[in-house]
């Protein structure tokens, strides 16, 4: 064990220690009173109180010598939620998953599968478990790393339901009835305009706020929800005192990936997608069904790559040859069938490392379950602290344990 003099040097090690997620190691995380030991290396320990984000560093248990870390340089927390949609497709991959993977380098990331949100629109919950499993498996194989990020299922940390209820008391109904996604849903499912649908953005606010998320990577359609989230936490903070940072949207430059039908964006519900876990043969079959430039009826007709969604996919998957392919298409020196074969091969080879990693994880039958169990534990530890803090600030009557008042 190092002595106290050696601990003087610790601040200079700060960058090493900052991101507790990076250093929370499954084998070494345990609770010590109110503090969570965020990182343990043989020679030093970092204690964290994740909510106040006060980091302290020192010897475990016996050493009274503690250093308070300057936490201003701490990585900001990213929070994002995703509805469980089962196996992911290349639109999800290029748009969302890759972004989540790269955010891990600069942020303290929390990624949540929002199964409760899914209940607002689901007709049946039969496939829910499977959809969560397949989606998380794809995330892990694509590089979302449970050593760096917290990955968990929304309903596994029920404190979100509690915070949702508390927030619902300070959210005017008029704000919620104005939300564009709510109005859309009312049109789409007039037979099922449930209470949860109106409260959707309140639950989403609770998601983010429970983990004190500051940065929320989302697509444009979610901006009104984020605006509302800021208004709700602002209202909480001004009524009861500061607890929650105002979350900022981080618009991801989502490349809009066209579906194989050439009309809609790629989506499972239009069945115009290619799964990232698809085998090379399956990729070939799917690509073969893809629509191409409608003006090119015969092999000898010159094509218009800019109007062809197979070409649009070449831009992502065959970047080194796009110019060449465009020109060959324009001069009709390549036919659509060959062009599709090239595309299928480039998609296949781009996704090969992913398929290999996925196969390794599939071979470990409990892997996903373990990741989610660990994620739920870590998420819940943060959630409990936040709820406690919120209730205290709200001056809700304290619950006292009988043991504390009886002799
Ligand atoms: N509303 C988001 C969607 O439909 C999902 C979501 C739920 C979410 N909670 C969130 C996104 C919190 C970001 C942050 O895609």
C-alpha cells in the first residue's frame, strides 16, 4: 500500500481516474456505506458519490487521508434510450449505434433499452424479451462496451417510475397535449390513446434526470421531447432547489439510410432493411430485391446513380469505388445485377468483424444477461441516490425505520 506522501501525487493521475465508468471493474465494485468504490487498482482506490459527483481518492477503510478531486474536468454524462426493436439493421448501425460507440471515448455513457416506453404502442409483449436480447447483442458486437458504458433495461430500475410520478405533478397537461409525437400517435392508434402516451415525454425526462444526463444524443424527431425535459427539470429546480442538470440534445448527423424499396427510410416495419447480423447469403438475397433507378429499364439504358438507392448504399459501404461505380452506371457499362453483387459483397465484408464478435457472444449463453444485470446494478445505485435527493428537496415526509426509533 502506498503511504500518504505517495498519495500527494494522486491529483496528477486524475485523467486516469476520472471516468469512473471506465474503471468500474466488475470484480472490484462494491458498496462502502454511501460511497461506491468506483475504481480499484492495486495501489489506489477512488471513492465516488456518483450523484454529487464528488470524487475522493485514498486508501480504503483505514486511511484518513483523503484527497478531494477537482471534478470540473469530469466527463459529462450521456444518456440515451432506445426502444427494443430486436435485431438491428444497417440504418440503425450507421445512424445510431456507431455514434453510441464513438461517444464512449469522451463521455460517461448510459444506454437504456426503454421497454416501458415500448408499452405505449405495443400490441403484444410476447416478443419483448427476445427483442431486448437481440438488440443488446447487436450493440455489444458493434462495440458498445460494458466496461465503459452502463447498459441496462429501463424496467429493471423501477426508480424511473417513481421519478416519473413526481415529475408528472409539476408538468402542465397543456404542455403534453401540444407535443407533436403525441398528436401523431393519436392519429396512428385512435383505438389506443392511453395515459402513458400522454406521459411519454415525462417518463423520458425521468430517464434522463434519474442519471443526471447532460448530453442526449437523439434524432431530430426527439427535439420537442428534449425541450420539454429541460422545462420540467427547470421547473423542479426552481420549485425545490437544484437537483437536475438541464439536458442538451446532441443532434447526431444521422445519415438518412434509404430502405431497399427506394421510397421509405430503412425500417423494420417497412421490411426494406438489411440486418447487421445477416449472413453474406442473406445480404445478397436482400440486396437483390432492392429497387434501383426506376428510369433504367434495360441493361443498355444509362443509369442515374443519384436516383438509385443501391448507389446510396455504395456511398457508405464501397467508398473507395463510388466514383467508378457512378460513372459505369451512367455509361451503362455495369448492369444493376453486377452493381448489386458488388454492394452485397462490400456490406458483407464491412460487417464481418461484427458477425464474428456476435458469434462469440452468442456462444456464451449468459453473456447478455450478465451485462444487463451488471448494468442494472450500476444504474440502480445512481438512481437510488437521485431519488433520495429529489424527495429530500421536495420535503416529502421522511420514512423512518422502526429500528431507528425503538430502544
Ligand atoms: N423517445 C425515444 C425514442 O422514441 C426513446 C427514449 C426514451 C429516449 N427515453 C429516452 C431517448 C431518453 C433519449 C433519452 O426514440
